């Protein structure tokens, strides 16, 4: 696994302190992006939380996911959560060490009191002493929240006093990208009231020592509850690795409902991703699960088509200028502002997601703007299928004949790629195993690249002919 180290520096540790007017929670920020450029320690909010105990539990749940591997648990995991100020809300996000669980706490406008929310994204320090203090927050304790340094600290503290070296595997970056692509295909499948949500979640198995729970499971709405089913019937939602929902236990007693999201199912036995949202007073906690506990988001392949086109890269540059830290990105508005079609805007957003610049909120069925500290070309550079497809194209290994593409692989094997109404299938072992469930194989991707290149060439020749 390709890894690098990111230096995350804070002026002081985040801490919970007592004062005459209540508890004060100071969350320290690291270097991050803002509308005015990169700042060492941006400040996004200072004010009160309307539901202190709920917010504390939600923040702890996000930190739980960041510190956990749900598969191969003997390995260590540690990643500071990311905080984004979107002007009307704060979003706290994390990924599990195994890349199979994505967590996000959205503290919405009703959950914040007495302060304006800034714009920008950075890491936030959630250390062990702070976790212990947050777990002791009482229901009636006023809680003042500060996200970013105190004004005094900005002027008097020279340099960071806390510095961490955080490992950033490339698959975590790809995981952020793939999670938003999958979530964009989800619809609301069920909503359980609080009592049923508690009953259902507490009935789930906790899993074995490795964290895998024996394959895909499904649940189907039944009145105000969910019942298990043995097949992926229409209307069902996949629950891959139910033990991975354990972080929701943090907020169960505060939840008013549980919403379940997933893609449309039409049969089959393969697992799919799903999202599980605890509705809380003034906020939401969402856990998105990869299709299998032993399978991280990074290998799903949903972003490969967007990465494979120069058009999407050019469109992404244009769309990026228009994002403006919006908490809810409207595709139609972006299309009108950019002059692009809605489909091209969506492809550009997918590409921007590969560098962490957009996420997807299933509750609002909309993208949102954030900025993660990643090289924009990193996901593309380290994606093995994309690299292999480009090598095949460069080697002249692809031949097009009507709706069939022939690819001569490096080992001399010839693979036939067929186009059926825009869906490519291949004669290779990858396609036989996944049937397109994890994105295109390298041969189908290479054929798509060559076909698009031929289409662009024909279009340019037609334009040139029309100007004569």
C-alpha cells in the first residue's frame, strides 16, 4: 500500500475546560484551506452548542471511526477528523483505518447558537484526554464551542506546540472519492422511529475477531421497522458487516429517527454500499459502509471514467472556481453558470471528489464543497487500473470494430470488450468475477479511452470541415 506522512500541527491540544459560564470546548485546527487562501490555523466558529451532550456523543462517534480498523483489527489506525465550515453548518468527517467506513457529523444551523460559521476545511485535534472529557458532558451543561485558535493564541504563541505525523495511505484518498460517487446513487429506503431504531441496532451482531461478519446481509422495510431477508430483493438495503455500525451506539439515546439509504436493487447476491443516518437534535450522524467489511471503498472503481477523460479534467477546473464553499451544490445552477451540461457538471464533480474537493450529503441529495490536503493528481497517479489502461492505449493494444473492442494484453491474451447500450463488458477474469460491480476493468477502460479519443477526433474534423 502506497503511504505518505502528513504533518498535522496544532498550537495546543484540543481541550474541554470549566468556566463560570459553563464548559468550554476548544477544538484546535491545523493548516487548512479558506476562501482567502491557506491558513496555518483557521478559525471557523465560536459560540454555543444547543445540544451539548448530543454534539459530544456525535464527535466521539466520528473519532471512534477514525481510530478503528473494522477489518484486520490488530493493525493500528489513527487519522485526525476533518472539519469543514460551510457558512451555515460544521461538518466533521473521518475514515476508518481499513477504508471501509466513512463517518460524518453535520452540526446544522439549529445546533449552533451565538456565532457565525466560517468557510474552509482543516484537520481538528481529538486527543485521548479530550475524548475522556467529552464522555462526561452532562445533559444540562452549557457548552461553548470554539473551532480554531483563540485570538490571544494567534498573537502570542510562536509556532505549533503539538505536531503529529499522520500516515495517509493512498487508498484513503481514493476512499473519499469513491464514497461520494456511491452515495450519489443512493435513495432513502427506510426511516425508523427512535424506539425501533434502538431495537434494530442493538439486535445486530458484533462480528468476529477479524471484523468480518460472513458475507452480505439484507434488510427490507416492514412497516416502521426492518426485517432481514436472504436475498437482494427490490426495495432491500444491504447491511455489509453490521458490526461496523457500532459507532451509532454513541448517539442512540439521543436519536429521533434512523434513516437508511442505498441503491436500487434488482436481485443478485453481491453486496452493495449503504448509508445509515441517525437524526439528532440540530444535527445528523451518518455512517456509510463499503460493500463488504473486508473491502474498502478504494477499489470500487466508480471514479475511473471521470479520471480517464481530458474533458472532465478541463470541466473540473472550471467548476472548481464556482464552488464557493457552498453547503449544498446545485448541479443545475452550476450548469447554468459554467455553460456545461448537467452530465458534464456531475462528471466534473466526481473528478473534483478524487482530490477531496467535494463530498455528497445523502440527507439533502446534494454535493457540498470542502478541501482536503491532497495532491489533485494523486488518486489518478496511483490508481492501478487507470495506469494499466493508459499503458494499453499507449502501446496501441486497442482495436475498434463497431461495438466491439479488441485488446491485446501484455501477456499476449486477446480480450473482447463489447458495448451494449453504453455498458461495456469484457471477456477477462476481472469482468467474470465482478460483472462491473467494481467499475470497469482495464481493458474496458482502455477501449472507452480510445473510443472517446476517436469521437473527439471526428468532431474536430467535422468542425474543421464546416469552417472551410
